């Protein structure tokens, strides 16, 4: 136990938490935006996976920032595809989302095999690039603040994104439109707001943020693409949206919580060899299930309270 406490309060663990939280936070913000518009995006997993492969392949032939933009664009394109099937063809958004996830699972393996000349497991043969670290040498000798140095550029962008999304949702008219469309679409529609357009752009933005999460995963957390490397992070992000009470700051705290548990699943096998590694790796998913249960209980209590207030 002493070893675990020492590991948790180490610099390495803090860096691991930030690294694990960044892709989750991007996906959570994406899920939050689409959820607030009334179009739940269950395809975050597939979007991250396709964006990760896109970023890796593009980084072989272009600078790292173009690869990140390509991953972001791939996610946005999938969001637009979801919007087309759901909003134009009236398909169920949940089924469309699972369709994207299935497409991503098989499609990435197929494209990976084409790009690597037959390797269906990893992109180890591709000389892909990485996202640079932000080094802050003037903080090296300052306790606590020195922990801010050495993180991915996208980690800093993720932190800024939380503030930007909060400002957009609660301080701008279009943010009010987005929340209004999700809460009661008849009211903004009567005011002349294009409900379908708002939901379409929310899905596009959701996919773009998920794409950034996939790029971070494949170009910083791991350098290169591995089959099914998202490993359920998109579904964990959905749990983080609900656990975070559908608010940007809550999403940040929830993603950070899941990042801590993911970091624990990385650290603990090195300290407790007698615990099966597979069991430790289930910790983030177990927390996701618990979060969904707690959210369901809270939602039921809220409905009961509204019923009592109405009567």
C-alpha cells in the first residue's frame, strides 16, 4: 500500500493522468455538445478510432499539425454522415452511431492493411510523427508548477476548450439555441431557429472533438496506430458526459476522474504482480457502469421531484 501511495503522488503518475485524460476530455466535450442538442452521439468510439488511423497515415507524408487537422476533419466528416442519416433520412441516431462504430472496427483494419502492405495489427512499419511537447524550462525549479511542463500541445488545447465551450454554451446566443434545441425543440423552432441545422452542426463539432482525441491517442499517448486502440474510451466518454451533469466543468472533472483510474490501471500491475492485469484494466469500465447507475438514480429522483412539484 505504501508503494501505491508513493506512486500516486509521483510526477510520473501526474503526467500519466494528464496523458490519459486528454483524449477522454476531447471525446467527452464532443459527446456533451451533441447530447445538449438532443442528438446523442454513441459513435465517439468509432470516430476516435478512424481519426487515430487518419492522423497516423497523414503524418507519414505531412507535418504533424496537418495530421492532427486531418484526424479532426475525419471525425467531423463522420459527424456529418451521422447527421445526414439521422436528420435527413430519419434513421435512429443510436443505430447510426453503432453503425459508425462497426464501420470503424472493420474499416480501420482494412485500411491499415493497405497502408502497411498487409499488417492488420499495427502501423509499426509506418514512420509516423508525434505531437510536440510543450516544455516550460522557467518552471523547472518551481515545486508543483514544474508539473505543467512536458505535456502535449493538445493537452493545453483541451484545457482551453473546456473554457471556450462553457463560454459558448452559457454566454452566447448560439449556445442558448443549442441548449434550447435539446431541451424543447418546439420553442426555438417557433422562434425561427433551424433545429435540424443546429443538430447537424452539433454532430459535426462532436465528431471534430472526438477526432482530436483520436489524434492525441495515436500521435502522443502512443506513437502509431494499433488495432482497436481506443479500447472503449469513446463509451467511457459517454459515461463522463452523464457523470459530469452535462456541463463543461463537470465533463472536465469526470474525464479527469476516469483519467486517474486509467492511470491506476497502468501503474498497479507494476506494483501488485499477484493481481491479474486484465482485472486492473477493467477499473475504468467498472467506474463507467457505476457512473451510469448513479446518473440513472439521480434522473429518476429528479423526475419524481418534478411530479411532486407539478401536483
